[in-house]
C-alpha cells in the first residue's frame, strides 16, 4: 500500500510520468511504468527549482496522509527521499 500511496503523491507533484505502458512490475494493486522527466521538463514544471518541487511534494504527501493513503509519520522521510532524488542542476 505504501508504494501505491507514494505513487499518488508523485502524481500530485511529479518528477516523472507514470502509466501502464511498458511496465515490468507485477502487482494486483499497483501497476504502471515511469518515465523520468529530463531537466528541461522539470524546469518547465518547477521554474523555481528544487525548493518549489519539495514544497509541492510535501503538500501532496500531506494530502495523501490526510486521506489515509500514507502514514503521517512517514511524510518527512518521503519528502527527504524525493528531494534527494531531484536531479542536480
């Protein structure tokens, strides 16, 4: 379930596009594929850079926690992982 919650958060503040095409992951609940956005796409979506992405990701993760998709105590760790994965400029 956490993987599904993570996916929901990523959709609200994406650094990649997700969908079913080409997926090699097999789960009865979570399916899809990921296409990581290049630097130009990230700059278009988050012109202020990593800080803007981090704020959007935190807000989306908090909404997911409020809706019961992720545990509230996991929010800080999820945001830290997302920020660490954001490509350097």
